[in-house]
């Protein structure tokens, strides 16, 4: 499935998060801020360990765990009804940050949940 998507790009502090939050208040817009999701992970999870390890060194989290976090969050939001991929526009803030993230997960065989699904194949 391809998602109707808005990508927010810009330098740190440029206002991506602010604009994403505003767009997220519009009916049928779902704001996904990768950094916010990383910051709210339960500390004892594997993904939280990756985040704490890399962010503690001032480094970006590698593509695979970042895309896995995105996929799990979108699946959970779809399951709980907060995101409807048929009717909602997905607002991505902080992901993808690299071509590797955009391509990651594309060969997983999943019908939905990879970033390539967002951009088309």
C-alpha cells in the first residue's frame, strides 16, 4: 500500500516539528515524529537501548532500527485506529534522513510498512 504522505525536511531547529504538530491537528492528517517516538520508548526495550547507545555518543541511530521503529509505530497506530492508511495523510518528520532509510525494508516482502511503500517502487 502506498501512503498519501507529506515529508518535512529542514535543518535542526527549522520548524519541522512545529509544522508537523500543526498539520497533525487537521482531521485526517497523522503526524509521525521519529525523534519524539524514540524519546518515548520504554527504557528496557531493544530499540530504546539502540537509541540511548547512539544518542549518548551524539550519533544518529542506524537505518535498520530506525525503520523498524517507524514500521512498528505505523502498524500500532493503524491497529488502534489513530492512523487510517486509506483516508489519512501521513506527515513524516525526521524520517527518512537518508536514502538507506528510504530503501530499508523494501525487500522484506511486506505488503505495507516499508518506507518504499511511502514513495512507491
